[in-house]
């Protein structure tokens, strides 16, 4: 028989675990799926893409 699996909560925060393992507070995490979803949204809604360009120009 197999042993019961450990609770998911122990390994739920992979980023925090990796940061602690590497002993550093600086870890740049990029959510690729979120970035891809944002790019699809910009293609689907031209007004959103225009707003993003305007926003980037205003903050420069």
C-alpha cells in the first residue's frame, strides 16, 4: 500500500521555498502565463493597447 501524501500546504509556496533555499531575498519571478494573457488582451482590444502606450509615455 502507498503512504498517504503530504498536505499540499507544505509545498504550496514554491517561490518562497526556492528563495529560502537559495538564501537570497532577490528572486525575479516572471509569470509567463499572465504575460501571455496580457499580450492576447492587447491584441484583442486596441483601445487597451493604446492606453498602455499612452501610460508608458506618460511615465517616462
